[in-house]
C-alpha cells in the first residue's frame, strides 16, 4: 500500500514537472522571439517622460542589449508561468476528486492570472511613469544631462515590477496557504495587532533614523499583511458556507 502511494506521488510529480518544464520552455522561446518588442516598449516609457533636451539611452557593452532582452524574456515568462505553477502545486497537494473542487481550483487559477495581468498593466502604464517622473523631477530638467543606461534601467524597472507582482499576489497566496492548512487562522486573528507592532519595530530596525521612511515601510508591510489576511478571510467564509 505504501509503495503504491509512493509510486502514485512520483507519477504525479513527474507529470506536473513535465507540464511546467515544457510550458516554461515554450513560453520563454515565444517571449525571447519578441524580446526586441518588449525592450522597445519599456524604453519608450522612459523616453516619453524624459526632458526634450535629455540624451538618449546608451550601452557600454555589446552584450548589454542581449542581457536586457534576456532579462525581459525571463520576467515575462515568470509572469505567465507563475499562476500555472501555483495551480499545479495546489492540485498536487489537494487533488480535486469532485467537480465542485475542480471548479473552485479553476477559479483560483483565473483569479491569480488575472491579478498578474492587471498588476503588470497598472505598473507599466501608471506606476512606473510616475516613479520615473518623481526621480527626474529631483534634478534640474532644464540642464538634464544624465545618460541613462539600458541594462540598469531594465533591472530597476523589473525589480519594482516583481515587488508589485508579489504584493498583488498576496491575497492568492493567503488563500493557498490557508486552504493547505499551513497556518492557524484563529491564532493569526488573535495576534493581529501584535503583528502590526512587530512590523513597526522591524521597519524601525531596517530604516533608521528617518521617521518618514520608517512610516512608509511600515505602511507597506502592513498592507502586505492585510492583503494576505484578506485571503484567509475568503477561505474562512467559503468554509462556513
């Protein structure tokens, strides 16, 4: 009996790894084929808000453009594959033996993928231009002589994009963690105010001695905690029904 269960688990893991691997390879090849389009779109965002007298983008090495396109392709692949990876992990740990369970898992997959797309579009066309405009406005726009580097700009924008993606996926991660019974919701709800105080102390530790920066970091961490707590609340209401 135990050997049968182990063989069943090995069979499921191998098939799901096979799905994820070939889906990732296919998605990466497709994204890398259009990598120049992705690169031009990201550069166009910065060029649009740059001062008119600013210098154009520059690269110091031949491989920088290739590295930029490769990084963009990896990010786009992660954006498309991450909801599917989470879905495969969820269906392996909690297989759906009934139609109702499979229906709920499909809703979970669609919700996670929709949040990824909405977060990507909101960051690309709203949040990133405002952040870049803020940093550009710190200097003198009339004598703006900085030469932006392509690879550094891509790393900066994608690091912000990944952080924003994680923030938007916290609700789905909360639903996933609580549905797998990996956390105690009652204990989390009872100690909620202590978590806020602990996050405040953590913000004061990593951002001394600027009070404004500490408060900003604390608000961001509390938002992350509340988004994940919202996922726990969804699971609790579903179980009560």
